C-alpha cells in the first residue's frame, strides 16, 4: 500500500510554463516535506510544511499543505531548465509511541525544455 | 565537509555474495536511515535507527542487516545477494523524527547484482 500518491509521475514542459505537482494521502501527517533529487545525488530538502492550510514560497516555488494535513501541492511559476529533477514529497507519520517515520511518495520527474 | 558519506558509490557483485555498504554522518544526529530506490525512483525506507532503537520495515528480507558501531555510523550488510537487490541505496540522518527536521542524504550506492 502506497501511503503517498504523487501525480503526475512524469511531466515535460516548455521553459516559461507553469506547473503543479500533487501529493495525496488518506493518512494525516504531522508534517510534510518536499525534496528535490538530481541524477547521481541524494534528495535535498526544499521545504517543510507543518500547519494545515500553510503556504510557503521559495522564489518561484509555492508549497501548500492541505487543511486536513493529508495532501500537499507544489506549484512552479515560469519553469526554467534548472528546475529539472525528481520532486519527492515525504510525510512524517507516527508509527508507534514516540516513533515517527519519513515516508516518501514515488516522485514526479520534471523535465523543462529550453 | 560531506555531511553524510557512504561508500562505495558503485558496487558490482555476483549473485550469492555478501557485501557491506558503509555510512557515516558528521552532523551529530541521533537518527540514521537506510532507503532503497528502485529503477522507478521509488524511495522506500528499509531501516531507521534512533538512539539504539532499530525500527525495521517488515518487508525487508532478513538477508539485510544494519549495524551501528556508534551514533555516527550505520552500515548495511547484505547476505546472499539476489538480482532483485540491484538498486540505489541511500543512507540518511536527521534529528529525532518527531522534531520535523530535515533528512540529510548521502550520494547513494548503486548496487548491481549480476
């Protein structure tokens, strides 16, 4: 069972276009993170959202956490070739008394064509 | 200075062999993880180790065993390697997971079993 569903899996767009990536779950997360992974490297954190309804902006990237803390979205405005990469959402889920686990979605592979 | 380093970066080995991947972090974190990323880029947690408490993903075969000689190291030993074990393995570390902090990843070890 996949806890976090990301869509779309693949996205190829022209430079300058806008795009949105979605991360959905039936579980409630204490927080949700977005990571970006480039080929041959490990994922690197972009943002953490904690409060339901929270919106965070990072230059041209806008992240939103759903009111019920079950879903999130990443919106990129005026995409550039440097945005190309694998975008992963990760939810922090309680797995036991005082124990939490970071669970990843399957990722969205973004290609921005010059 | 590299925060999370794992060795080797590439590992090619024959079926049936036993191999180890080493991981070290210099961030002073209490929690370390091993993730497996398959050919479809799905990042799946295998183990998390927090202050000597080991949390095992029950879907991981018992041929995989993590070993932590101290807080800064979490090595992964794999017995009787199988073709299906081919993947990229990532080590990561963070502050305790309940703190909503960033997970720092190593560069990954690409394991190819032939």
